[in-house]
């Protein structure tokens, strides 16, 4: 354990942080110190350790419990969004790498268009149509994940398609679909896994941004973003209300970034 | 009586506005070993890739076993008949597959039965024992890899083998072994070879006839022994021959 930490500190710290966060998020489904939405107006704005582990907010809700439940809301939305984005994006990238031609032009320009629109903006538009909530947040974040994975997959797959072992497979009479599944996908899987991890951090950040603007989960479900937004009013009296969710967001984003970087170093030492 | 195994007529390959192959024609007879030589960029590999369907040709015709093909489309039957061995033995084997899986793939595609015996026999034929069967390609040397690549090509029992500089990535002693292996396989299986190389020595050793290519065109086609007797008409062939004899200190 210590040796592994010394050899790959980035990877180990990233893995530890993200595992811890995921464990806390899962735990919150079964147990939190207090019910995260329970209001105790007499205990409002208590500093950490005076009431509960991390104090209470303006309604007397337990901050530690809210952070735990927020971790679940944040991570579940991020995981779902990245899963959808990675699957759709990778599929698009693989198809385009086979067909190329005008389809490649079309898809790449479409990616540019999606990149040009900030995810917060598309979430606002989407929210206006179908209402704010978990589904809106997932779709909005997934939408801007798709072009990331489509581009990555296309670039990586095109490289594989020039390899002699793919030519050999063509020379055996393999269909493009089979070549994609047997030869291309296994050889670009590393890169996709690394990107998934890095995008998870970005997705958490975006989700926090959305719920900060009130475009995420509806109240009273606790989210890190809204905790941050609510804390602004009380920053003079209760700075921990802003600092704690802020630290949670920073920890999650850093954790996934480090994990992604560490995985990349481990799986593909050349791309450093 | 010899018959034509492979016939190329006025083949044209154009990239943007560059003619990589400018109306090339040649005929290869059954069981013949035909060489193509030329400097880098002369179009010899392009010709081989266009025949195998790895890249498209825009005009002209290709006839293999009295069946016509055009563009890039080749059917499964074509790939049963024609197999290719590539220049780079390090790139031509899937990095995450064992030798067993590598050799199984072509058998599965073409629906062969008795795969175990066939794989064992194929390894035997290229001089590698069954001990190599469950190794990964990175556990093999360059020469061993090229033997696997040859086994993979031969395992579907093709009639024509396209060889794209099969030994240029290997050092001299391994080169000779691989060339002997190919020669043996050709005799045993009555194969037709089309072999591309920039090495005149390799071509004149392996082939009965050869085409000299330059700037996407065939300069001349001549029997291999004409090289030794210096019976060629094109000035370029002479230059190539002089170049291949290497630098001489006079």
C-alpha cells in the first residue's frame, strides 16, 4: 500500500478520494447523522461541533448530513451523464471512423456547435422546456459530454485503422463492424476510460453550477451547488456554510482529475 | 500451358491531383513469382494496396481468377484467394491477442473446420512449434512475428500471396530465413507471388519476372535473369541496379 502510494502517488490519492466520496454517497442512502431535510429552526446557524459535526444552516438542518446526501445527488447525476455521454459519443466516433467522408464533416461541425454553447445555457433552455430536475441536469451534462467522446474516439480509432493489423484483418475479409469490435475498440479502451474519469470531475462541477443557478434538483433535496448559493446571504455570520460545500466540490473534482491523470500515466506512459 | 492468375489493366490511383499510379498494366501467371521494384514513392506499394482492396483505384480493371473487381469492394471469396503479408511485423499483429487467437480469426471468418489441427499445422509449417501458440506478439522477435504473419496468410489456403516488402524490416540473416520459408511454401502449395521490394537482390533471388516502376508507371517488365546479363532497355533500371550494388570504393 505504502509502496504503491510512493510509486504512483497521483493515482493512489485520486483513487482514495473518489472511493471515499463514492462510499459516503452510497452510505447516505442508508444512513445520515440526521435526516438531511429536517428543519430545526431553533438550532439555526450553529457552528461546527456545537450542533452536529459540521454545524447547521439557516433552517437548522445538519450540514454534514446535507453534504452526504448532496454527494449522492452530485455523483449519481455525474455518473449517469458521463455514462450516457461516453456511450453515445464513443458509438458516434466509431461509426464515423468507419464511414468518414461527408459524415465526418457533419459530425465534427455538429461537435463544434455543441462546444460553442455552454452547458449551463443549454440546461437553462432544456429546463424551460421540460422543467428543472434530475433528468434535465443529466441530459444537459450528457449533451456536452457526447462531442468530447466522439472526437476522442474518432481520433484514436482513425489511428488504429491505419495499423497494419487492421489492414491484415481487412485482408482476411473481416467486416468493418467486426474490425471495430475486435480490433479498434479494445485498443482505444484505455483512452476512453481515462477520459471518463476526467469528465466525471467536470460533470460534478457542471452539476454544482446548475444547482447553484437553481437548474438542478428541486428543493428540498440537498445539492452542493444550492448549499453554496444559500450560504452567500449568511457568509458574514456562518462562513462554514459556504466553505464546506465548496471544499466538497473541490475535493470531488480534484479527486477525479487525479484519478484520470494517474490512470493515464499507468495505462499509457507515452502520452505524458 | 500457363494461365493468368492476376491481371491489372490501366489501373489509375489518384490522390487529390497526384497520380500515384498512372495507368499501370501487368499480368501474373499462375504459380509465377512476380517482383515489383522501384524507389520510394514509385507506386509499388500503392499498386499492391489497390490490388488487395486496401485502397481504391479510380479507373482501370483488376481480374483475379477470371473475376473482375473495381474500386475498393472485395468479397470474402477474393480474400480466400488472395492474402497479403505486410512490411512491418511489429505492427501487423494485434497487440492484445495470442498467436492462437490471431490464427483463429481468419479460420473463423472463412468458416474452416478442424481449427486446432490447422493452427498446429500452420505453426509447424513456418518453423515455430506449438510452444508459440499461446504467446502474445510482444513476446516474439521480429522474425518470429513475420513467421506468424505468414502463417496467418497461408492458413486460409490462398492461391495468391501479395508480399509488401516482407523482409525489409528484418536483419540480413533473418531475411534469408524468411525468404527461404516463403520459397518453400510457394513450391509446396503451388502459390502465385506478387512481391514488392526496393531490394533488387531479394527480387532477383525470389522472382522469375519483375516490373520496374518509377513515378507511378511501369518502366519495363523483364525476366529476372536479364538483370544479371544486363539485358535491359531502360536507363532507370541500370541506375537502380547500380544503386543496389551499393557504394564501392574505387
